[in-house]
C-alpha cells in the first residue's frame, strides 16, 4: 500500500509568535509539492496565529503536547479541544524530551493518545531508544514496551488514526543520524508489532516517521527506505530554506 509522506517540523521551544508566523509564511510560499503532507508544530502561543496565517495553504498545524483532561482546574495545561479550536490537526505525544525532562511515562502517553482521539486530533506517538539501550541490544524491546504501553486498550479503528514517529534519542539534536538501514529496520519492527497487535490493515496504513538530525543532505536516502513514511524534523525545520530542502529531497 502506498503511504503518503508526511514531513513535519517540530519547532520545540523556538520562535516567538511573530517569528513563527513569518517562518510559516515562508514555508507556505516556497512549497511547490502537493504529493505529500507538510505539518508545522509551533509552540502553543504561536499555534493559532500560525494556523490562521496558513488557512489558504495546504500546510497543516499541530501541537507539541496535550493534557488528558479536556478542561478544569489544571493550571498551566493545554487540552485537546483547545488545540482543535486553535486550528491543530495533529498533536505530538511522548516526545523523548517530554519523557526525559517532564516525567512522561507509558501511562501518561496512553492518556494523552486517548485525549487526542477524543478531541478529533491525530496523535503522533513518539518512540525511540537511548544510546545505552541500543548498545545493550534492547532497541526492539524498548520500542515494543513504549508502543504497548501507549496503545494499551485501543482497538484497530482507533489505531487507524495514529501516526508513529521513530526518534532514536541518540540521534536527536546530536548530528548523529540513524543509518538508512537502521531506520528501516526499526520501522519494520514497529510495523510488524502493529500488525500483530491490531491487524494487517493498520500495519500497512500507519505512517511511521523518522526523526533525529534529518537534514536536506540525508533526507532523500532516509525517505527512500520502504518502511519510512516521512520525517519529524527538529533543528532543520527552523529555517524555511532547510525545511523546504528536506521536502524537496523527500
Ligand atoms: P533534530 O532534528 O533537531 O535532531 O530533532 C528531532 C526531533 O526531536 C523532532 O521531534
């Protein structure tokens, strides 16, 4: 089954509202391809202004995280309905930086995936092993437990709305990239797991993105791998030139 590529830019804690709107405009005006999906993921404050500025463009907007309750006395949180109302279509769940710095666990990932689906947002569940886990031969086990924990209790119809991002922690922001073969192998393992846990249709249709030091120079090789269905780009998504370079190369 041909899966449409998704190239997503996670702007993390970068870009003020003004800078984010300018970057989104540069990306939208430089985009010449319509055979793939392009997504930008600004910080929360910039999300609605960016979504409004892109309303006439095919570029989609997503959130970097969401809380699992829809509303209430939860100071400092942002929920699915709020993201949806602001113009988000997608939302990241379980990014390794959330796991490392903000106590994200498999249980809280699962709650966030459920909240995203309930709000009509498409969750992008991030999984990936650390360097020590890779060196210890634990990559597949780590991926399986992250997937099993975050997707516990969901059925195939729900799973059909989920995108997976494989982001090896050792390749994020380090300049180290998984080799094409390493990425394809991990994606293939994730797809096989989806097939066993849900069904063949879910396995065949789920987009699995690669993230970790994706740049214009390595994008084509990675995107050409049969199991790689797009990219989740950090640093290289912060300039229109390099993000558009990745989109062109994909
Ligand atoms: P870099 O592209 O900066 O390595 O970041 C990857 C990432 O974490 C995207 O979510």
